[in-house]
C-alpha cells in the first residue's frame, strides 16, 4: 500500500475510496464527507488535509481550492442540521413547552448516525485543539446563542442562551462521547422529561442572582441552615 493510501486509511480506519476521481460537482461533497468522518474519528489535531483528500479521492490542492485552509474545512464540515432560531419560532405557539421542545429537537436531530458524526467531530476536536474550540465558539454564537438571544428579547437573554448551550453540550458529551449510563440508553422521551424543565427555566424562568441570595437570607432568619 502506498503512503497516500495509508494516510487515507489512518484517518477513518477504512480503505481509500476506489474508482474514478469525483467530478467537479461531487468533489466538494466528497471532501466534506471525508472531513466530517476524519474529524469525528481523530479530532482536529490528528486529521490531516492530505489524509482527507486521499479518503475523498481528490488532490490535496483541491481541498485548499474549495475551503482555503484546514480551519475553513473544519467550519464547513460542522454545518448544523437545524437552526435553533427556527426551533424556537415553531415552539412559540406553546411557550410552556419551549424547553421540552428544544430538548426533543436537539436529541432527535443528533440521534441518527449520519448526523451524529458531525456532533462527534465538533466535540472531539473542541476538547483537544484551541483553534477548533475558537471555530466552534464562533459557530455557537452565530447559529445557536445569537438566534436564541434575539428570539427571547430580554435583557439577560445572552446568559440564558449560554446556559441552554451548556446544558446541551453536557448532555451530548455524556450521551454520545463518554457514553455514560443510564444517559446513553435512556429514551428521548425520558431525557425530555428530565432535562426539559431545566431548559424551560433557563429560557423563561427566574434566574436572577439576587433572588437566590434573598432566599438564603430568609432561610437564615428563620433558623434554617443554608445548604453548603
């Protein structure tokens, strides 16, 4: 096996695709598919442009032609399958179920293997590389936190949006990366019931710090000991 083929195998554990080189119309899609698989399997640091090109059956120069750099390819490969702003807009008719709707959509989007690989690529890369983390942070601000903030239209919307994001990222890591039981084997309905109320509070409930402090003060005044 020649060096180029070996690199292609190292990226995803599969032999490099055989057959004719993809035509102009299909080359970009082949590169994106190979890149997503590579970033999910190896993370940002270990995935290489040469290996991705070999897996896609194209010349490495074509990867740079379409995406400009490894960072540009990484960002393109992480395009979200659903936009949170659209989800919130659809759920606006039933604001009391907003949290449950958001959790269900998140899980149902990422459950299928063909879309889950994008999430895996995002998480594995973010945990090992600062450049990947910065790219993902920009993506989250633009595609997730920004739309949520705009939809809520309240003064503390940025805090609420990032709290929702932290909940979803933590759930994704436990369910899809660490595969921690019983979260991994729990049904979507079970997770919606468990996590939905928390997300609902982040989106529409009371999260003011002064109210928490006031409650603690009342507890001390009544002889109750504050919880450590």
